[in-house]
């Protein structure tokens, strides 16, 4: 995850649940406490800027913005600021995958190699001694369900010894397509045997490639047509157009020497409008009121707007477990 003094998007999902379900109004005292805490993070110098929203049943009940959206501290934060939401992209990828499951096009318990043959003959790391690595053929295939639950054995580049030579840029760089990324990823051993343990890694990126293969669409086009447009998320996607450049919130680091190594080798520090790496694991840009009212409400608040994207309650439950 990217760490630093980022102008932060805060989705206040849990607060909405504290309101009496029979009372359409927010508790004024709780709302005042929220505002004070959000502004306090800026006043204390812990954040450059914050935008927040509280939603229930797909409707934004309250929102606010504090501080600035640029490093120079000249542009006030606004509630329509566009944030790079990075790993929150994974929740969208999970919903897209489950749509294909719902349509009978993907089997959760099938080997991923049924859809991405380049991942058929994977090896796993069995021992690490210093910088020396021992590997063997994986005894069982990676399944689609393991990708959703992050137990397929994939790991990010910093979790491997340098001798393995995992090239993060070659997998998730701006110039790489998901298909090219899979060819590169298949050349590295899995960090763990499939199904053995949870590990934060390239799982959603593999799902993105799977979605492109099965749907026949680029994931940016698929997400826009089947998720964002039906939910009215018109300012969400992998591309920030030039006409919205003034709304893009700067990514600000307090100390560049503490940058996450994965962020350093990727073109992740993007403070200009334009494309972002097309990946199932990160890359989407959005603004908080839309994220909160539409998508987060869908997945985390019991699917109140599930009809537009055609997922039944059982699929949504799998999606919530993934999130």
C-alpha cells in the first residue's frame, strides 16, 4: 500500500450505520464530531487535505472537504476532487469477475489456466536461504477462487529475494497490457503453494487479465460499460481526461526516502491527468461522493443498488468477503 502525507479520501461507511434506520436524518452531534475529527487531521498537520462523505441507501447524506488538494497549498480541497484510489480498484475487479460467474462464463473452482493457459505450469518457492531460492513444480493448480481470496501464492516483487529478479515494472508498468503482464508473471515462481496462505500480491491483476480474456473487452471498457455507467459513476476510470485535470488531487509524500519500493518502480506517482496502468489491482481514479454512494454502498452496505449491475445476493456476499 502507498503510504505518506497523501491528500486522503475517507469513505465513512460505518458512520452511516450508526444512524437510526427509521430516522432519515443524521445525528447532528455525531456529524459534528466527524467534521471536527476530519478538520483536525489537517489542522494538526497529519494530512494535507481530506474529502469525506457519509451515505446510506445509495444517497449521500453529508460530505465535506478540508485543507488542500495540491502540494503548494494553494488549491482548496473540494468534494469533487478526483483521487487515485489504487488498491480500491480490487473491489471493482471482484464485482466484474463475479458478473462473469453469474453469467456462467467463469467457474470459481476451475484452474485459472483454463482461461489463461500461460499460468498452467507454475513453480513454487520451497526454501529461501539467504539469497538462494529452491523451487519445484506446483502440485496443484491455481484456482479462480484462490485469486479472489488472495491465497493463490502470488506475491509482490518486494516479497521475493532479489535473486529471483521479479520486475514489478514489467508486470504493472504503464506500457504493459494485462496479457503481457501474465506472460512475465508466469516466468516467476509462486511465493507460496496455492491454497496454503493469504498473501498480498498480484491476484487481482491476474483477475483483470482473466476478465479481458473471457469478456473480450479491455477492463477499462468493461468496467465502464458494466459497472461505472450503470451506477452513474461517470467520473471514475483508468483515465483522467485533460478537461478534469484541475480536479486531480496531488499525491504528496512527507519523506520520499520512505516510498514503498513497489511504488518507486511503477509510474505510480502520477499527479497529471492522463492514463494509468490498466490493471485489476490498481489504477482507477474516482471522487469520494460517487465511490461512497454507489460502489461502496453496493458491496459493503448489503447491495442496495445491486440490480443495475446484475449480481444476486449470493455473489455480493462473495464480493464482500473479498473486500
